[in-house]
C-alpha cells in the first residue's frame, strides 16, 4: 500500500511539472553556442558583482514637511576670529520678532594672533577645497551625512605655543540660544548697551584707524553640534580693504532631522549669500562697519533618512539579471544563426549555374542537371 501511494505521488508530481523537456537528440553543441554561453556567464558574473555592491551601499532619502515647532529655542554655534582686540569689539543678537537683544553671555572673547600656523593654514586650505567641491557636487553632502561621527573633526587644529607672537585679534566662540524667528547676529565696534528702545554699541572711544574687520569663520552652525558635518561658512576668510567696511551674510536656515545607521540627531542646514561694501556716507553708502549675519528660519523641515535595499529586492533583481541574460542571449543567438543560414544558402544557390543540355530532337534544356554518383567523381 505504501509503494502504491508513493507511485501515485510521483505520478502526480510528474503531471504537475510545467517545465518543458527537450530530448537529448535535439540538443546540438556548436562553437557559436559555446561562445555565446561563455559571454552570457561572464556577463552574469559581472552584473552579479555590481548588484552586490549596490546592495551593500546605502542612500539618503529626503522628505519635506511643514515645521510646526515654533516654541523651542534655536542654538547657534559660533567660532569667529576678528582682527581687532577684544576690548574694541562686541557681539550680540537682535531678535527681529521682539525687537530686543538676545543674551550673548554664552560667548567667550579670547585674545589670539590672527595669523595662522603652517599646520592651521594647511587645514584651512583643505577645508576650502572641500567647500568648493561641495558647491559643484551636491551629492557629496550625502557622503558627509553618512560619515558623521566617523570622520575626523572639522575644528581648526589647536595653535602651537609661540610666545614671540603677541595677540592682535579676538576669537569669539561658544554658543547661544535664540527664538526660532528671524534675527541678526552681528559683531561691530564697542560693547553692546541695551536700552528699552533697542540697543547700541559704545564705539565713541575707539578710533577709526583701529577698525579692521578682517575675519575668519572657523565654524558656524545652527542646532545640535555634530562632529564631521561641514557647514557652508566653515573655513571662510575675509580681508578688509578699508577701515570702514561692512561684511554681510544672508542666511536661510532649514530645520533638518538626520537619521542614519550611526546617529539620530536634529540639526539645521543653511544656505548663505555674501555681500561686502565700504561705508562712505559722502558717496551714499550708509551703514555701520562690522560683520552682520542676518538669518531667517524656513517654514519647511527636511527629514534625511539613510536607507538600504531590502534582501528580497536584491534577490528579485538578481533573478531578473540571470533570467534576462539567458533569454536575451538565446534570442540573439537564434536570430544570428537564422540570418547566417539565409546568407549561406544564397551563396550555395548562386554557385550552381544553369547549363544547356542537347536533346536528341535538336532542342536544348536549361534545367539544372541531376547530381548523380557519376557526376560527383
């Protein structure tokens, strides 16, 4: 009974077999078929390796939505060196929504030499090269996002001790918190003096000959501080050509949520437009000498997520490669043989020309002679 049930099961499986069976007598090997098979297997191996590399790689997905968080504070990270002594300059933030001065107590004024050491100059030059490449190749930003917290620090290397060089500049660094509205962070002559109608800077005791707003922005970012992220103004250096010169940076800040396989953080990207001009009231160029960074918060929020190809999708693509190459090469090989047979048959037919055969009644026949064994010898 068991043997009968096994035979029935085998017969049922044979009936369900949908794959065609080609008799061995129909299978014919040829040099062209072997060549096509070799090309097909080589192509399959190459594309499989490339597909596996794509499967190992990841990409960044960007999603946009309206930013509904207006109550939280915005953190500004600053590291700027101005070519003036610390007692001559002051930095603060003017909140345009409430027309009041935001607290700048989180900033540190450190007297430093403005000239960089050779090691720092080399680092700054490399950072400027990266910035120029980022402006041309926007896809490099994805590489920076994926390498955050893994790459080297983007901060300027510490200065080597040199007692012969006296401090002639002021490094303003630290962070401060402001409301998520448009504002103006500026560095100008004199310390800020708040009053009910706005604010002012005590600049009467500083002579115009000592004005020098040549500056270097080693770091400027918004939101959470993430090591390895390069911001648009990092490594910027501006040299003033006149004592009364204004440098303006118009910044648009975009809230960004970054989710990768390494980190998950809330930061801010920004774009910037630069402008500089000399203050000359006689020529109609009005204003105040200094460094002004006017920022505005975008109403859109970007969510950047690192994604990976699912394993099932990798298998489907792999099966498509193997089956597609086998089918395509089979069709091309069959079509090539068909064309070759047509061409060769025409050549063979053209080699047999018609001949005149005399008949007993004096007529001629133009039909092709029959090929017999006597004609072949």
